[in-house]
């Protein structure tokens, strides 16, 4: 049974509430796609408006249970800004606070421990340009070496230095991370990242593979903008919410 929640809707701005709804939907979509890891990964979104606050999952809820009201609002020091019966994942706070502090454009940070993502993160050569999905990832991809569970602030400078201005970060031996200007953009980026890893694992299992030429990968950023019409995940997001409304409604509570 989840803890009782205060009437959050009446306590926040319309802009924050919309961000909460989108973030809760993102959690449930991650679960729907099978990328969740019990209660042990995290997605965060910056709260619109003044202040340096962000929203993150209540530690202990499954992703499929997260609602707009249950999301925990914290500052950059990990203090709760709004009363909540829940705590936050300490490793989640270290990773997400580091990225939000370093990247003004990172309005959403999405991190998963997907099976295929971790499998590729453990491979020496990392992501290979083997599929159309992969060219969008490889064109904006960084790597961060594993330092153990992310529990100390000492790792933050190295993590953000490795991420730099990229959209995709492969955490070696650990998992995948994406950043987006919106929740929708971070989710669609993760779809591309996870699909890329799944295709790679299956292709390698089938025998010798054929790589896409570097000249094609070089043009992937422009192609990404063209196929998304510059909206990131904006084109797919309304359809994804309709799917969620059919199979797991209630995220907007």
C-alpha cells in the first residue's frame, strides 16, 4: 500500500503540475517497455520557474505506481521542498543533481538499468553503428567508467565532464542515461538508445555484422532534427500517452 499523499495539485503552479504529469507518465512508460529495475532507477525533471528544484521518484514505489502527486520535489542539496512521506534514492540524487546543475538544457534526465543496455555497456567497444536507430545514438554519445554505486559527490565532476554536451551517456557496466529539453525528448532518446542496444546484442548473436559507414553517422544529428521536426519527442508523446491511458491510467493523479 502506498502512503497517503497531500493535495499536491492545489500547492503547485500549472506549469509544475504539467511537468509532474509528464514525468509520472514517463515512469509508467518505462515500466510498460520493461526497462525498469524494481525500484532502483530514476527519472528526474526540472521544475519550471525560479529556483533550482527538480522532481524525482518516491523511493520504494514501482515505476508503474508513480503518480504526479507522489513525485518528490527536492533542491540541489537533496532537501525536500514540498512535504512528502517518501524519501529519494541516494544514488539517484547524486546522478541527477550533477546533470541538472551542469546542463541548463537538461530539463529531464532518464536513467535505466535495462538488460540489453547493461550488456552493451560491458562490451569493450560499446555502441556500434549497426542499425538506423544506432546512428542517432552514436552521433551524440559519451561514456562514463564505472566507479561503484553513485553515492558520493566526488563522482559528480567526472560524470558531467564525460557527458559534456551529449544527449546519450553510457554508464559502463551500469546502464543508460539520456537527457532532454522535455520529458518526451528524454523518453524518445531512451527508446532509441535501448532499441540500439537490443538490436546490437541480437545482431552479434547471429554472426558477423556490417557496420554503417562513418560518413552516414556524421549526418545523423541533422537527420534526427528532420525526422522529429525539431520537436524531440513531441511528435510521439501524445500517442504514447494515449497508449498509457488505455493500459495503465491514473498517472495524472
